[in-house]
C-alpha cells in the first residue's frame, strides 16, 4: 500500500448517532461545516469498504490508507482532501448537494 505524506491539518471525523442508533445527519453536517471552515486540509475516517464505494458514486472518493481490520465488521482507514473532492466533483449532482446542504442547516 502506498504511503501518503500529509501536509497541513487533518482531523478524524466521528459519526454522531442518535439514541436509536441512526446517524444524526444534521449534526454530522454541522461538524463537517465547522471542520471545513476551520481550514482543515484533509479528513480521515474508519469506515466499511462498501460505504467508501457508495460515496464514490457521488464523487466523494475516499482513499484507503490502511489494511482491512475486523472492528464491528470489515473496516479500513480512509482519507479525503479538498483536491480529491474537487477533482471528483460531479456537476450533475450539484443541485442534490445544495439541497442536502440546505437541509443540514435547518
């Protein structure tokens, strides 16, 4: 596996959950907005490989950093930075992204 040299500020994102176990997308959106406005250069996340694959369909292309481990299922460490996000941005989904963004700010 290739090693990436990170420059700048990075942060690990922890997914906020509701009491019923579902993801609190509103809080996640606020967290990501805060991180981005704070000047973070990249985000790292531990996630299932299938989640990374699903996100890539929407132009959110996380890059795998580590080996797969068994932690509440098969997971690996991934990262994404602003260059990767912009490079893979899907213009045909811009309206969808704006809708999601507006809903997260409610």
